[in-house]
């Protein structure tokens, strides 16, 4: 089977896909985008989270065929440019929210979605938004720090930009 | 010989600073290559057939149909192992592929290499294995004491029995005003790292193999892999690939030999990636334990004796069980002065999954038991739980149960005082149900919810103990690159997420007074660094990097002293400049070095330890000890058995803070795994079979389960360790579990002798 989709703004095509393959497998093994991770492949850990038509989704639960014609953004597509990081990415590194980093790509997509929609989240809101993303290393404290930092920076930037 | 390290004039990004991780940017961009991300032109996928039975004989294996499947390139069994057919961390008793018997469910039996992972998966199901199912031995007590139990290994079912004997417990009983007893149990915990076992094996032209894997200790892997492949060690070249967490689970081999066998056999690169279910079968777990404890104390709370019997279920193969037993024995009474001690710790073989290293390593199990006992004692004496701990607390100059002198600061009483001073959190705001047990499931608005507070104290040995020659190796190269002095640091130490790469660079910056430091990829082209376990890498590889830097500095100062006619002791390196105490700035390091390269390789050993006496358990078996204390606050819905940990506070003595951000991350993460063990994490077994090998059924803490954590970090230097540091990865994992269990007991009045505490335990119906 042949698959056409848009990934990180670029049209992509993959051939000879076995119908049982997930979107996660296609991204990782066929399109050379291993950023989204494969910690459970059962929809439980969030490490494979990508934007599917602008909404965060577990790509391990999306059959490749379901992504036909759709728009996917992965962790590789979050930064505004080659040498820049999105504020969420910056904050994760700065706050120490990254240890092994295996949870990080999924958490970044979830956190990106959060700060895009809410630049002043309460801790309870952050916890709720990120409840689907497991991290085994950090105990989540520094992840909370990172999201607070990213939210406040995004808020400031939006204020500066007058939006 | 060289100028003392001046930590006050910190180079930016040096020791004591919290620079960003050198791999951080790649990790947040999705560019960091984990072992499961590796890819090679022409590669095939490997898959593993595993035994469905916990105990069975194998009479025949039929690979014909699997091999005939289109897309399949190889099907291998034990007959195809090129060299030695067994491996093991301490004792080679684990078959590379099962030979005539399987001893646990999930034991590898055969391998397939195919063009697509799904083809490989389907092919393994076409392999016909003829099993003769045997009765599994699953009761560890039976394995320890019942001579009529089936023998799982030639030398019997006991891996190690380690007694500890001090004084005379019999006699001491008469002196005790109160005696408390308990039988405690710990379930089987999984490390549950997120990055599954995986890697790539690439066959090389010289008949050897290049292995890219996620592991904790490449050299111990190498020493097991090469004999199994029938290759000399220099033909098995290992490079560490990105590691998605470890926590002990990567200390034993998983797919390493299998991938290499398939690569050598097919002549093609082989990728193996376990899925989550296979990962549960693919690594050792934390030893479950049954622990009977008895403590006697005087009316004022002073311990007069302790007696303990601990049985650790090692499962089917030896792994590191003997050393886990060593810790459970030597740390069996914790950081308390006890004049009379009788401990018997056993590690046994059963047909349960193999158990080995997990963060806390034998000390976790003991800590849960002795801390539960301390609370019982406090209750029996009507004392505050912190007071009963304080009056018995070790301090510098105390002796452990092993007779070992505590010869470095051990300020437990002070730590307990500080813990007590941390303000308690406010009562729960019931108006927001997210704060309550059950959360948005809307199970309560505060009715039936009771608050509890509990404490835990843990003592952990740092680095390898019991006479092991523990060392690490580092190569440091100093040269001018692009007009600037730059250092390259090369070790075989595994970065598993803990931040060792950051720390190595910090040490080089501080010792060489420069900013630019690169960490070379870890591989086996350099000497052994030992394992990223036992909280030892800051100490050991940190020590090796420091020592190699000192050697580079000495060589540099030797040349400078000759050139400037100044004594070497006067020289130092600060801010990229060579400085004399008398003459001030002598020269920019870059100018002084010119084209020269200074490179030194050094090994670093910690001070030696001894084995313990096999019958009395006496000996100076540990090189360093570390303390952590926790306070837990919980809310329990006593009607539904739901609970919420409200807050966790910890006081830990780390000797010296090298990187506060990473350090806090270690304490937080260790605390979280302790919380998991206290309230949710358990591999459930029935007749030796795993019932919950998935993240749907094996739960680890989410961000909703973790409370805010307050830390109070002390720096009482250990003069024997580099910079005075104490290993910090594990201690918090010990103390958080008993603190949470104690808080739940405080809220419910239940005795709760077993962790994890399950909802059923909280709503007893009988
Ligand atoms: S890999 Fe998709 S949720 Fe875990
Ligand atoms: S950083 Fe390792 S799983 Fe989150």
C-alpha cells in the first residue's frame, strides 16, 4: 500500500506499507523520523505523541492508512528553524526536565499544545494535560518547572508581539 | 604535586554549577539516537521466541516451517551458538538460548531474522517446540528450606545465605522492655524504563561484530558476549547508543548476544527492538522479599537487639542475587546502633522471573522492613516516630551491624531534626476534587478522607562492595582547537539519563580551567568504567576524569615550571590562562600549548573493601554510605481504599553538590520509584506466569500520582571521595517507600505489612 501525508509541513510518500503498520512505525522506520518514541505501542505512555491535524494523538494507535492525506507534526517539527528551539524545548533543557529523554518528544508535543492554548496554566491544569505522558526518570517536578517556564515565556512573547 | 583544586574560582559550567546537558538540545529536537532508533542499509529485524512455561523440559525444536517463510533469513537455536552456551553477570548459568530445559516463562528459545519485524514475529510462531511441562517451584520459602523441592540448579536452590551475628540476641531479649515483631513483604517491582531493550549488530569484515546497544556496563557485557560468540574480545566492538533509562534492568544482557549471532550468521546488520510486553520478560526485576523482623528495646527507646530473616526470590538464574543478599544482610538493621544482631538473608532460585539489579539493590527491601519496625516500636513505646529513630541513629564513629566503623559524617539525627522542621502542607482544599483521592473520578468531596503522616530513613552503600576491585578509566586530551584550549573526555561509562556526561564536562572545566569540553562517545576502545549502578559513576568515573585531568595538568605544569622558572606548586589554570600565585597571569593556555597535545589515561579505584565473613557477616564491606530521610503526607479515602500522596519531603546528605539540577532530578526520580513501590507497582505472578506485562496493567506513577517534593540537601563531605561527594542516585528510593506506607498506616490505623499497598488492603472486609 502507498501512503501520502504531510509531515512537518512537507508532503511525504511511503511505499510498500503493510496495512498493520502504525503511523508511529511509518514515521520512525519509513520516513526517517525517529523522534516520536515507542515505549509501549499500546496507547499508555504518550512517548509517541504527535500532532495529527493539529491535535495531539498517540501515533502508535493510529493505523498508517488512517493518516492518509492528513497533516502530522512531530517533535522534529516543533522548532521554528534549524538553529532555534521552541520555548517549550528551551525550557525542558534549562529546567532539567530531560534525563534519559525517552519521554521527552511526546511530552514536548503535549506541553507545546498546552502552552499554545494556555499561557497561564495552574499546576492542576498542567498535571491534567500531561497525565497521559509517562516519565520514569524525573518524578515530574522539573517537567512542571519547565512547563511553567515555557508558559510564562510564551506569555511574555505574545505580550511583546501585542497579540 | 599539582595545585589544589580551587572550587571557589569556579569556571562557568564547572563543578557546583548546573550547566545544561550536552545532549539536551538533541534530545528535545528528537535528534538523539536511542538504541531503538538505529538504522542500517540492508538491515534485517531479529525476533525472539520465548518459553510460555515457567518450567519445562525441551525434547525437540522444529524450525523447518519458520525457515521456509518468505522473507525469513535465519532461524537459530542453541545449536547455533558459536561459542560458550551460557552467560551471566556473576555466574554463567543462563543459556543464550534454552538447551533442554526452561526455568522461567519468557526464557529465550530461538531467534529469527527477517525483512520486516512482522514477518519475524509471525515466523517465531511457526517454530515448533516440544515441551515437557514440569511443576514450577514458585514459593521462595520452599526453595530456601524444603529439601524435597525440585532442584533448579546443580548446586541446589540457595544462591547465597548470609548471616550477620553480633553479640548475643538470646541474652539481650531479657534486657528488652518491649519487643515488636512483624512479617513484611515486598512485591516484584519492574524498572520500567521507557526505552525498550534494543540495538543494532553489524557484522564486520574481520569476522567480528560491531554492537550498538543501550546498556549500563559495556565491559561486563563484552566479557559475556565474546565467549558466547567464540570471538576474542577485540573482535566485539561495543558503542553505547542512546539509553532510555536503566535503573538496574540493563545490567544483565538482553538482546546483545542474540543480535550478534544473527548478524554473524546472516552477514547482515540486525536490529532487535523489544516491545513493552517482551521487555517485561527481557530483563531482571527487583527481588520480591519476605522478611521476618523482631526488635527489642528499652523503655526509653534504645534498641537492644534485632533479629531478621529475609528471603529474596532470585527467580530462575543467578544474575546479581548474591550481591543483593549481601546488601540485605549488611544493611539489614539500617542506620541504627544495635548492640546485638542476628540476621539471616537468603537468595533463592525459583521458576519465577529472574531478579537482579534495581535501584536500591537489596537495601530497599531491608529498609521497608526495618522502618516498619521502627514505627511499631514508636507505637509500642508511645514515642514520636522521629524520636525513636533519633535515639538510635548512627553517627560518625558508630559501628554498623557488620562491625564496620562509620568513619565519615553520618548526621542522621540532624537530618531528622531538619525533616521535622519542614512545615506540613495545609489541609486539603476539598472544593477542588482534583486535590482529593480519586481526583476527577469524583469519588468523594472529602467525606471519608483521612490524612496521615509518615517517616522513612534509608541507608545505602555507594559503589561496589565486598572486596570487588571497583574502578573506572578516563582519557583526557587537551589541545588547541580554533584558537581555544579544548578538552576531550573519553570513558566507557554509560550515560543512562542521570547526567554523567554533564558532570564529566563540569569536572574537566574545573580541573583544567577551560570552557570547551567535549565528551567522546562511550565505547570499549578504552578501559572499563564499571557499571552505571550502585550510585557509583559520579564517584568512580568522576574520580577517573578528575585524576586524568590532574595528570594532564601536572604534565602541563612541569613544562611551564621549566619554561618560566617557577615552582609547580605555584601554578594554576583559571579562565584559560596559566597563572602563578606570585607572578600572576603567565600566559594564555592556548599560546602556551601551541600545537602540542597533552593526553593522559588514568584509572581510579576507590579505597578497598573486604568480603564479609560467611558465618558472622563481619567485615568492612562498604566504601561509602549515604543517608536519605523522607516525610510523606497522604490523604486516604478509607471507604473506597483510594489514596493520594499529598507531599513528599526529603533530606539527603550528598557530601558535595556537583550539579544541583541533576542532583535534584535524581532525588525526585528515586522518590517517584519509591512511591511506585509503595502504592502501585507490582509484577503479578500466578504459578510463575506474568499476569500484567504491559503499561495497561503494570502501573507506574503519572504526573497526577506524584506530589510536590521538597528537598533539603546537606553537604557533609566524605574526605575519601572526589570533591567529598556521596553517590546520590539511590538513597531516596529506599526511604520514600516506608515513609508513604507509614503515612497510610497513620491515616487508616491498618497494619499494612505488604507493599505495594493495594486498594483491597485499605478496605479490609474481614
Ligand atoms: S508508544 Fe504510543 S502511547 Fe506508548
Ligand atoms: S526522562 Fe527518562 S523517561 Fe522521562
